[in-house]
């Protein structure tokens, strides 16, 4: 059964030697122990040299013994002082609760808060972010990267996958409710009469309504041709009962012919008086929509009635369903217009950015503004995350983990302390001998 170990900071259980690799912290701790033995060896050598030099000095071996003893003695002092300093970072030396020792375990929370403040002040400031992004030249790099067809394909594929995933996760009922509510609230809050009046006014001024009038005339003429009997029957049915039937029939035929002649002439003659009447009516109605309170109120009531009808809500729901199905299908199809145009747009954007310095500057400015916004908005949350995470670590395990990472280098302080102390001691002894001699 594979052995497991507990992460010393997070406390999570991970397999030991997963994938055949050794635990990195265990390897680091072994390195720290080796360096501790080496540093202690320097202290032991200095102690042995000091003892031998003192023995030689007492035996009258010569002046050299005093120099060696002084150097060894200072080396011992330097080694012990640096051992105390290094040990005091992680624990109480010799287990004694000496003040200002075991700094990391006892000051862990303060160190975490200081680390969070340091990161916030030196890495998450607006000036630092802008300077760094400006030095990187994101716009130029982005332009060169997007200009590569393979990269444009990759971005298009990932964007399509993200879009498919988003549309798959979203529930139709939720989206339909949101869209319906948004459209309904926006339409209910916005008075439509003046806007419709301006639109109708411009349409009439540009003659855009004439095609619609032409269509109505054509359709009316076709209907009259196809339903002549219905028209004449309707006219005859409305005649008085005392009139002879042949008179009713003649009147019906006459009315039918006049109607057919009227719509035919109106269709064929752009200057027909009826067309002018339609123009005048539409212009007057456009003005009333903008200025007449009664007309605007009636339009608002009609709008609210339409919004409240279930058919409108069903139309909104069906529109979303159609849009969703079309979008998913386009995102899945490698040769769809959506993906083809997206890829082409990315390549065009990359080429434009490469050739246009002003566009690159704009992109750099947008990215800098976005990064600064994120940093300034969420800086407190990021620094709080750092300090809270450190505060949640176990003090002893944290000390061990930090020592595993930096303890090997710290042992060089002990070694250097032994060597430098010995040299300084030798220098001081020599100077004192020269001055006193």
C-alpha cells in the first residue's frame, strides 16, 4: 500500500513519492542536516585547534601557539553566535525560552500580515502595474502572436468551446426569465410614442413608406380579383329589402368595379390623390405621436397591453431558444460563419496592430487600465488572502517548511562566522601584540 504524507503547511494528504519522485521537502531537510553537520564540524575543528593551541602555548612551543589559539577562540565565538542567530529564527536555542527567539513560529501571523502589505505596496500598486505592462509591450507581443494562423485557430477553438460550455450550463428557463424581464422592464420604462413618431416622420420624409403602400395596393387588387363574388355578395346583402335583386346585382357589380379601378389606379399612379392623403395622414400621425398627449397615452396603453400578453412572452422565449440553438451549432461547426469570421477578425486585428502603432498604444492603454482596475479594486482582498492563509498555517510545521527551504543556505552563515571570526580574532591578537610589544 502506497505510503502517504501530510503537507507540512496546508495539512493535505499527498502520496509519498507519487510517480516515483521523492518528497522534495524530505530531500531539502536531508540537505539541511548535512549542512548542519558541516557547520558543526567547523565549530568542532575550531574547538580542537583551540585546545591544542592552548596546550602548546602552555608547553612553551612558541609564540605561534598564541596566534593560533586567538584565531580558534574567535572562530568558536563567531560560530556559536551565528548558531544562536540561525537557530533563533526557527526555535528556542537549547529549548530555553529566551526573548526574541523562535521568531518565525511566534511572529508567523505578523510576518503574514507584513508579507501581504509588502506584496500590496510593491507589486499591486497602479504605478508598478503600468510600468511593468508598458515595459513588456503587451500590444506588440499580442499582435505578433495573434497574426499567426495557428494561434488564431487556437483562440477560435477555445472561444467556441467556452461559448458552447456557457450555453450548455445556462438553463433556458433562467435566461428566458432574465431576458423577458429585462425587455419588459426596459420597454415599460421607456415611452415609445415620441420615438415611433420621429421614426415615422423620417420614413415618410424619405419616402420609405411608399413600398408598403405599393404592396398594400397590389395585395388589395389581387384579393379583389380573386374574391369578386364575395365583394358583390356583401354589397347585395347590405341593400334594402325593397330593392329589386337585379338592381342590387348591378350596384354590387358597380361597387366592385369602382373598388378594383381605385386600387389599380392608386397602384399605377405615384401621384394618385389617395397616396397624397396617406402621406398627409402619416405625417399628421407622426406629429401626434410626438406632441399630442392623448395619442401618446393611447400608444402607451397599447404597448403595455401587448407586453402583458402571453404571446409576447412566448415570442421572447422562442427567440432565445432559436438564438441558442443557432449559436451552439455555429460554435460546433468548424466551417461555420461564426468561427470563420472570428478567425478572420483575429488575423485582421493582429495585422492591423502590427502595422498601426496608435492601435497598439490603444490596446496597451486598455490593458493597463483593466489591470490597474483589477489591482486597485481587489488589492485588499489579495493581501488579506495572503495574511489569512499564513495565519491558518501551523506554526511549528511552517517553521520546519521554511527551514527546509532556506536552512541549507543559513548554515553557510555559521561556516562564514567561524572563518571570519577566526580571521578577525587573529587580526585583533596580532594588532594587540604589535601595539603592546
